[in-house]
């Protein structure tokens, strides 16, 4: 009788938990862990590669640019995406042909791997939840990241958790070697370029030339700040310190302005959310031809822009292969302003420069540092022709899979 009551209470508790987690009131920032676990009991994974993405939907921007490269890899080595959040899994299924599973229980993942011949696990971020999969020693763990940048976090001590890091180029290797102690970057970093840029229109069909073009009569300036960051040391965003004055000054000076907000701006700070809203209002009030690009691809925002104003972030390096001029802001807070071949040569915009920001942008459009900037492309990118990085990525995964 007591055992029957215990079983009934367990089932009721399980039902209640399921109802709470599947309700619209359950927080979107916590994995709902409504998994496929029961259906997977006693089963196995037929795929050789796992993309492990335990985060919720607000972090999907980190995974989505990789999906075409994962689908290309799937033609050589079968790939499965494993999530901890059923809502995230559903969103991935809507945009990808890959098999996507939600594995809620650690024990189920253990059971699946024990029955399978998975060789490689790929990670697109340093989520603390990655450790539920990093515990397994029979597979090769590879950190991919979600875009190269000069941010301090790009040389995180967390890379030691993985067997390999796939990086964009020589600058990334040097950055990790310089800042991560007791880590053999030459051995554990494999240079592959940036497969996320293949097929996006961000890579030119031919290398840009060193010959400067005449500045456009009425230039379009793209302002694309990064988000505020989770810690002061990585708070590179200019949104609060520069954004409103920068945008209003550029509009007043006759530039056409495109504002591209970061999808995470304001998630940790009401002040940044308010600055974001202020800039949107400024652009909207100014009317055509100014615009806010809150949706759509980065390539679309890049397409008609003559100059980029951005922070130390992956956006700067995504812009670099196109050959057009850029201005990088100087963080006003406690963020570690790391130096690189790019930051050493491009104009920087500090808070103290805001009263002459239009003048700085006009000078940058003359593009006197163009030849020096173009020389940095091969330092940041192992390969920078469309499709070459995806091929290098597939070859690198095949190489490390042979070690499993």
C-alpha cells in the first residue's frame, strides 16, 4: 500500500513538473528539460558527431551561423544536435535538416554515449552547462566559439576544458598563446578560417584591392555595437556611453545611418535597454533613408554601408574581408582593451572624441590606412575565400575524429 502511494505521488509530481515547465510562464532563460529521454531509453546515436547546445533560445544567435557548416559536415560524418531545452530544439528544427534531440537527464546522455560510436563533440560557446558533456573521456571535445574577436573573452582560460580549439587564424592562436597560461596553443588550436561566413555574402568574391576609392558623396554609416557583457572586464559596448550622441551627430552631419542592435543588448542592464530604445527612436524620428536593422542577416546590414562604427567585437572582423573602412570605439569602462594588428591601425573613437565624431568618420572614409588594413586579413583568417573555411572545418573534424 505504501509503495503504491509512493508511486502515485512520484507520478503526480512528475506531471506537475511537466505542466509547470511547459507553461508559458516558465522562464525562457532556463532550459525546460522537457526531453526525449523516455523515447531514447535503450537506444543509441547513429551519428559520429554531436553538436552540444544546452542553452535556451536567446543564445541561438551563437549556433545558427554554424548550421550550414554542420550540414555540410553531415554529408561526410553524420551530425546530431543535442539540447536541454525543447523550445530551443524546436527552433533549430525549423531552420535545419539535422536531427535534433532534447536530452534532459545526465544519466540518459551517459547511457546513449555508452551504446554509440560518437567520435567528436562540438561546442559553440563556453556555457557552464557544457560540463555535463565534457565529463566523457571517450570522445574528442572541440571548442568552436561563435565568432573571432579581440575581446578578452576570446582568450579565456576555459579553452583548457576542450581537447582542441578551432580558430580563425594566426591572430587567434597568438592571442590564446599570450593570455592563457600552461596551454599549448600551437598544438591544440587548429586554424580553419570562419565557416560561419561562407555563403553569407560577407566574404567578397575576390580579394579587395589596395587602391582607395573616392569617398561617397552621401555615405551610409552602419552603427553595430556589441551587448553590455556579463562582467565589467568584457563590457565593450558603446551603446550607453557613445550611442545616442554618436547617432544624433551623424544624422545631423548628413550621413545616412543604419543602427543594428545586438540581440542581447539590455538583457542585464536597464540602462542599456533604455539607450537602445533611445537610439531606435532617434533613427525612426529622422525618417528615410535612416533605418533600424533589428532583424535580418548581418550581410544585409553590411550590403549598402560605406563605413562601420562598431566596438571590439566579432562584427569588426566579419566586416574586415570586405575591404571597407571602419572605426572601432574605445570602451569607457573596465573592459580590457586588447591590442591586435587591426586595433593598431584603424581609427578609435573614445567618449572624449564624441564632439567631433562626424569629423572622425569623414576622415576614415578617405581610407588612408586601407592597404595596411587589408594586410591584416590573412593574419585574422587562415582562409578568406567563400567555401574554403567550411572545407577546412570538415577536414579538421575528420582529423580529430580519427583520434577518438
